C-alpha cells in the first residue's frame, strides 16, 4: 500500500506555496514537490510583491518576510535612443503602516514562504521532479510519477503549480504546447551598490523604493519592455521580449537588448560603479486571456503561471499566482471537507470564483492587447516613442519659434510619420484593446 495524500502540489513558487498553505491550514494532508534544491532556487530575480494577495494568506507577513523596499514612486518611460519622456508618480502616502507594494528578492522570498508552508504542516520534497500524472481507467488523475519514487505517489487531487512551461500538464495531454507569440523571454541582472548610493541616486530615504518600467527603441522594434527596481543594496535591471519576436528578428539576443538598456543614457548613470552578481533568464506568460488553458479536470487543477495568469500590461504575476493558488486551495478544501470528490464539475467552483475576482476580470479587460501588439507592435515600440521624444524636444527647446508654430510642427511630424488614417486607426485599436 502507498501513502495517500489529500492533495499533491507540483511546484513551490508563489502559486504552489499559496495553494499548499491554504489547504494545510484547512486541515488537509498535503505533499508539495519541487524540483529545485529549495523553493526559489530556480527563481533568482528581484521583483515587485503586491501585499494584498499575500495578506489574504498570511496577514502579518510583514513581521517576517524578507522584504527589500516599499515602493513610493513609479516611473513609466517611453525611450528613444537619446533619452526618455515619461510619467512619474510619487507620493508620501505610500509611506504607510502597511505598504501596498514591495521590492523583494525572489530566491529569499520563496524560501521564506515555503518555510511557512512547512511550518503549517505540509510535507515538501525537494530535488524531485514530477515527470507525469497517474490516471485511472476513467482518465481521472489519481497521483504523480516522480524521478525518484518508481511507484508513484497518490492523492485525491493534483494542483499543477509548475510555472509557465506547464510540461507536466502538456505531457499528460491536459494542455497544448506554448506558442512563441504567447511567451516573453526575460533576462535580468542584479547590480549591487551601497544603500546610501541608491538612496542618493533615486532620492530615497529609509526603506523607500522606486520602480521604472520602460519601453521604446531599446527593444529594437520588438514587442517588449524593460524594468529597473531598487532593492535595499542592489538594483534589479531586466528586459523581456516575446519569443516570437526574437525568432522574427533572427539576430537580436536578450543579452544584447539588456546591454542596450543598461548603456542607455537615461539608465547608465543610475548603475554606474555597480557590481553585477547574478544573471538569470526566465519565461513570462504574456498571451493573456486567450492563452489560458483548461483549468480543471477530474482530479486536477491549474494555478499561477501554469494557468497563464499574468497581467503583462500592469506587470502583475506573483499576485495572480498567489490569488489563484489560494482560491484553488479553498475550493479543494471545501470539496474534500464535505466528503465529495474533486471531479471536474466540483472543481468548476474555482473557475467561477476566478471569474468573480480581479484575476479573470483583468485578464478579460486586456484580452485584445496581445493581438494589438502582434499587429501594431513595431509602431508602438519604435515609431511612437521616437515621435513622443521628438515632440517633447520641439516643445521644450526655447529657440525663438512661437508656440503655435511648434504645435503645428508636432502635428505635422506625427502625420508624416504615420499618416492621418494610420494615427486614427492606431488610436482606435488602442482604445479597443484597453476597454
Ligand atoms: P513559478 O514561480 O515559476 O514556480 C514554479 C515552480 O515549480 C518552480 O519552483 C519550479 O522549479 C517548479 N517546477 C516546475 N516543474 C516542476 C516539476 N515537474 N516537478 C517539480 N517542480 C517543478 N511578477 C510580479 O508580480 N511582479 C514582478 O515584478 C515580476 N517580475 C518578473 C520578472 C521576471 C524577469 C519574470 C520572469 C517574471 C516576473 N514576474 C513578476 C512574474 C512572476 O515571477 C510569476 O508570475 C510567478 O513567479 C508565478 O508563480 P508560480 O508559482 O505560478 O510559478
């Protein structure tokens, strides 16, 4: 006879940790399996943590979690080769008792979160890879096969929190292969600098932090974005572009784009003199709502990146991962707690709850964005940032020209660059994608 669990969770990222914690808290016997040496060992990046999603799982996480800085300023930049035009939002209101967003180092954060998971009673197997799902004669999932235990491990339900690749689900025929148009390849580096230097360069004190999100000519016309996050004693810098765009370009490399961003005149001085310590590459699911796979079936349920839950427009992923993990955990605990089985029908409650939450509402709101970028990406990433920066120069240079003529110059150069119908068409597409 084999040891039987109520639930097996595949993966110890934010979604798997949220699901495992939630189920154990409600009394279920949970096994979590992680291929890495420890939780977070595969996740070196610095990132933004959104408090709300974690607070709903561990209300007093601020007392113990390894947090870097709380975000008080957001900069959004449209870059051309020489500079940027942007929007900055900064407020002292973010210096609140329970800050809303933090920068974190994922390796440390995931490790801490997983310690909480173990402390609440979950059994965790590290350095173990789930290779496939075990099904019964009715195709119901009843357990997992790993690269360790030849006999398999059995449970009432398997929570697939395996991240963007979704290989276990794919191999078991629960989902199709990822399309290159639906994933971004992101690379990032950690640049170490003394805390005082970061504070001075970004006008910060105490534990305040700044986030820069940038797009424009740095990605060479490919659909992608760049970012810079201030940690306590390091700065995370990275770029990501759709895999399909790299394929189309043929010559652009993630590392080449990152170098371009780091050497951009608007960024270079911020990183001056830093010591680079980590380099990491990872995929981000960016296909949006239309790329969300089947989420539940008999004996299985999908959470986090494996379910394609990322809001690329707002750079949110870990919060969707934790929210989907928590909701899946609650639904499973309710089903098993009422002595029912985790059939597809019963697990549908999870899908309905997602639809009532910000998760699906936001995914649906931006469902046309990937298509818009597929069609008009080059203009959005290259032509408009150039136009915007040129217009800003026309406007701000004082050169004896009257302001009315400057306005006409700006309008004329926009019309020349894209044509009136092109401009109106783009505005229409943007409005439709934003709805
Ligand atoms: P993951 O974190 O990928 O965890 C999956 C886990 O499963 C991994 O630990 C993996 O080792 C394990 N695993 C996979 N397959 C198996 C298997 N077969 N057997 C056993 N274990 C397995 N989100 C934000 O909210 N804010 C940000 O600032 C942000 N920045 C990002 C920057 C970059 C460069 C990238 C790549 C992503 C960023 N994201 C950000 C997105 C965020 O990282 C993800 O949405 C989030 O990590 C998803 O969590 P997850 O638990 O679903 O998947």
